[in-house]
């Protein structure tokens, strides 16, 4: 896709970490410039992130985004301060069964539920996870008696072990759950059919916007389906090779600067 395609872009949807934001949530000022630029051209903008809803609220407020945001890996769509307009959960009994297997493998795992992240795992993995998203993770003695129906079960693993575990979990659970590798060290269980793409299709459709008028921008493995669904897609310069291969435009700039480059390319400025 090049500047020659002049069909109007009505909606820009960006991944958050590694796309609009740099490492550790840096670059918010540059990200805000992207949001302001899009709105100045009468283009709606929102985010689609694997983060739990509660961990994105302050960023969304800072960016001035009023549209519903896609969070929890595509399992939740809600505007800040409003009830979700779309939410897919894992049945509590099924979540318990998955948790038992993860305990037997001695793997740190986390329930993403609505606005919160819950875990039984105390240790450096939980501290690192919390610090990476600047969000407090609630540690409980046991998830079993809580009866939680999470939107995701996230598993932290060694990057070198993740491919083997992903294959194992898919063999065991693919009939009942979607299992993806969202980051080199992170595997996620979700309800069947959950993805950023399915949530984006719902969100865009609720505004009468077809995929040909959507620009999706991402950097990682959990962005691939969204990049494939959107009529226009871009990968920032720091993105993984898989995302660059799927995107119709690869920016030379990194993080928010790459997003700005992509937006300008597709609106012809």
C-alpha cells in the first residue's frame, strides 16, 4: 500500500507496548502527538493491547482517547469509565483445569480478569511482570476458591522453552481454548475465537467502518491477526520479522515515530 491509495482512513488502531510506547512505557509525549495528529485529520484513534484494562487506563486518558479500547488481548472492549461493550471469558471450571496443569509444571501463571491481574505466584517473575507494565498484580493464597472466570490466563516461560510449551498446550487445550504466544516469553490462554482482530472487527463494525477504512499498526506476534484483518496495516521499525512480513507498510521509524510515519503515509500527507 502506498500514498497512491487515497481511500479515506476512518480509524487508526495501534498496539501499545512496543508500538505507541517504547520500553517501560516511555515515549508517551510522542504517542500523544500521533493521537492529536490523527484527530486533527478527523480520524478516530484507539489502542489494541494484550494488557489488562486497568493497566491502560492512565495511558488512554493521557492520549485523550474517547473511543472504546481493545484490551485483555482482544477479550474486552470498553471506553474508559464505561461498562464493556464486548467481553469474552474463560469458564471458571475450565480455568481451574488449566491452572492445575500449570501448577504441575511449576510455571508462573496469571489470571487477567476485567481490570485486575491475579496470581498465586510470589517471586521475581511476578515482580518483573508488574514492573514491565507499571501495574500492581494481586497475589492471593489460591485462585481455586475464588471462582474467577478470567479473560486470559497468561503464562511466563523461558523464551527458549516457549515453543515447546505452546505446542504442548495446543495439543491439550485447542479444542476448548485459543492458545497463543503473544511475546517470546509469554503464552496466553483465551476463550475460543478471541483475538485483537475479532475485537477490532466488532469495534469497527459498531461504527459502520469496514476493514478497508481501518489502519492497524503493531510490532509483535499478537498483532499479526489484526494486521491481516485491517485493509491497511503497518509495522513499526522495531517490530518483529513476522509482523513486518504481514504488514503492507514497514516504517523506518521506531515506536511512536514509526506510527506517525505510517499514519502520514496512508492519509497522503
